[in-house]
């Protein structure tokens, strides 16, 4: 069997509404509760979105994480956003431009599912280790943290930048 290094999908059940999960993905305030130390979005006119304003197609973003210096950032563009249960954004640092992440939120068997699909991962050694294994590991943790925040209010992230090499940041 040949393993597909170019993409992966991760799904998780979350005991919350589709609308709430979408808001956690599609607003600066939401992303900073479970995923990022800092998120900024600017619309196509260059105006920064407010913390609770939903992102939209064409918005550009800059993300920073707890445990990493300001020089470690992700920049990309919102490619699709329907305002309720689907969004897609570019994702990828130097050497991996062109990766895309797609988020779908839907009901299955009376459960709310949050699904993340990352594609266009390079198949060189850095792509397979850093962007496939590394990103998959990161998304596993952060999606678990999203579930934790929404179901119990506990943030699992390490926010002490002096402690390195942890699974939670």
C-alpha cells in the first residue's frame, strides 16, 4: 500500500453547535481561545477585522502561536467561507506554499463533526516530516483543544514560552 503524503484528514466530535464551532474557526476571538496567541485578519480593502467579525473570502491573515517567537508566523488567504459551516484557507510556510486547509462542520449520527483536510503537501523530506507529520500532530492537538474549550472550558495549551518541545505548544 502506498501512503499518500500529499494530504490528510482529521475529524473530531464536539458537543457544540455547528454555529459555535464555525465562530471559533472564523473569528479572531474564536481562534485565540483555542489555537493561536494572536490572529489578525484584513479584508480586501486592507482594513483589519474586529475580534468577533466573521472572516470572508479574500481576507489575508497572520497567525502566531504560544511558545513561539513573533518571527514564527503563518500568513495566508481565506479562499472560501460560507458564514456557517465551511471554510478554506491557504496554508504553508517557505517551501510549502500552496497548501490548503478545508474545514467542514456537520452532523453525523446525531453528533457534530469538525473535519479538517490539509492538501497539497510537498513530498520532499521536509514536506513529509515538517508539513505532513508535523502539521498533522499540531492539528490533532489543537482540534482536541477546541473540543476541550467548547465542552469544558479548559485550555490545554502551554503558554510559557520558556518551556520548549511540548505536545501542547
